[in-house]
C-alpha cells in the first residue's frame, strides 16, 4: 500500500501472518463436484483419465473437458456417450497440452461454465537407461508433464479453481531403473504443486504407484511382475479414487499412494538402503527381518539384514563347494530377475538368450552385489555372459577380497 493511500479513516492493522488461519478452497463443496462448473482432465481420454471422469460424475452430472492429442477411440467414445446419456456434458479436445497456443485456442473455442478443477494426467512412459537416453527421448517424456503443467496453469489462471491435481508417479519418489526421464518429469510436477501452493493456489501432486488393471503400467504385464518382485505393489483403481477423494479433502501438496514392501525393495536396491532418505523404511525392513525365520526364501535377506549368511558360508566352505554355492546363488538370483525357475536355467546359456535385457541386468547386478558383498561393474554380466562363468568370477573376487 502506498503512503498516500493510508488515511485516518482507514486504520492499518499489522499482524503476524502465521497467526492467521489459512484460507483454501474446498475441493468438493457438499462432498461432490459443482453441477454448474467445468472440470478439465488432460489425458482425459486415457485409461486413468477416463476412469476418473466416470468417478467424478458418479455423484451427479457436471461439465467435463477431456483432453488428449488423439480423438477418442471406439471404446472411449462409448463410455463418453454413457456419461452424456446420464446428463454430463462432455467436451473432448484434441490438442497437445505441451503446446500453449494450441491449448488456449482449443479452450477458447468452447463456451464453458467457470473451470473449477483441473486434473493433469497427460503423460507418456518411455523407458531408457541413462546410457541410451537421447535428448529427444528426454524431451518427449518431459514435455507433456512439465510444459503441460505450466500451460494448464496459464490457461486457467483466471478461473476460480477449487483444485489442481497433478498425476505424478512413485518413480519420482524412489526412482526406478530405466525411468530417469519419467522420474524427472514427475518430480517436476511435485515441485510445481509446492510452488503453486506457496503462491496461494490450490495444488495436489499424487505420486501414484503402478495401477493394477488399467493404464500404461498394466499394459506391460512383465513390468508389473518385475515391480512386484522388487516390492512395489499395484494400486487398484477403486482404491486410488478413494485415496484421491481423501487427499482432496485434506491439505496436502504432494502425497504418495504406492504399496511398498521395504524388505523386497532393499533386497533389489541395496544402494537405497545406504541413503539417509531411506533411513526410516530401512529401520522398518530391518525390524521385519529380525522377526523373520531363517526359512524365508522370498527375499535375499542378506541384503536387508546385513547378516551376510550366504557370504559367510561361502567363505567357510571348501573350494569345490564354494563354486557350487556361487553357481547356485547366481542361478537363484538370475531366476528371480528373469522370473524363471533357477533349475531351468542352462548354466552355459548366454544371459541374452535367456531374455536378460539391460534393465534386468542392472537389477541382477544389484542383487549380486548385495549377496556377494562386492562392487560390480554394470557390464560384468555381459563380460562373463553365462551363470557359470559369472559364478566362477564372483567366487574368485570374493576369495581375493577376503585374503
Ligand atoms: N497407469 C499407471 O500405473 C500410472 C502410475 C503412476 C502415474 N501415472 C500417471 O497417470 C497419468 C495417466 O496414465 P494412464 O495410465 O492413464 O496412461 P494412458 O492410458 O497412456 O493415458 C495418458 C493419456 O495422456 C495423453 N497424452 C500424452 N501426451 C499428451 C500430450 N502431449 N498432450 C495431450 N495429451 C497427452 C494420451 O493421449 P494421446 O496419446 O492421444 O495424446 C493418453 O490418453 C500419466 O501422467 C501417468 O504418468 C500412471
């Protein structure tokens, strides 16, 4: 306020902002969406977007704007028709959310009631290890999330928003091999939500774990199996929307909804266990391990509990037994990563022929490091290309390190 604006008739009251109660919009007044408002979902024609759209109007019709680059497919068109028949106005918009002009143009072409909510669920998944990540590949994964979030914010800046939800991923929370670009894109959404909140605007970024039956994670069954093997469980869609309701009724800027078994996670990612940010989960995993029995075969507890039972037994064994034990361990861990019965793994069959890809090789390397107590190069598996050759090398290294 300028000095000249202060008059005797207008007393100025100074108070500590921290003593004032926060004022924030209510996401769903009366526990449901406003019938006279519009809600915009980017990625709204995708699996999660469309499912959420159906959920959003379950308590009563409103106006939905579903946005994606392509026109709705046959199945999506049928589901949209069902929503329309139930009284919801559904507008579909074909545009790239990362293109600011296209987005504002497309929204301007519609005559809408005030937009009261945004869900930014547009995104793509394109796995690549850091070594194979290209600038184009990185930009392709970043753009819909990062530029998309900024463009949606700009396009709705003058709208009376009750909520602005960003669909982030658990990849941003704990990172996953091969998902550096995807993790970065989603971490941006988390920071974006915090930045909006600091400016007094509604925002919630949800770091979803992989969805069970629908969406881009479920499209690759093997991905789900591999994540489960590493302790990352799947989220059911009904459960997810209940969580989202609760989060919207709460006061969060970033929240995760991802079932995680910490023991399995540390088993597959021993490097995480050493990081300070994982301390509390690590303590939880250690506690579970301590109360466990020695007969547990589901996880390689050496990695979690640090007991090193396998390693101690290996070093104490006779040379001939050492080799057999190392071979058995390599086959066991390779079987776990490849989702094959260890007994069915041919000792002389190259890893590549067994189906090991670069992501799996990193996971196997991590597990071998934990079991054998060694630091191993990511290329070691390819250099000693079969389970037996690798086992012999690991046994030699373990014995050298101990002598
Ligand atoms: N499914 C999961 O398990 C999971 C887990 C964690 C987080 N998430 C996040 O949840 C969101 C939805 O995932 P989903 O499983 O529903 O994937 P989906 O079925 O592939 O839907 C994503 C939608 O985004 C649209 N899209 C992509 N790039 C776009 C762009 N530049 N502009 C406009 N639309 C764009 C796609 O349509 P077009 O290709 O036609 O544009 C697609 O319909 C994603 O952001 C994803 O990262 C999903």
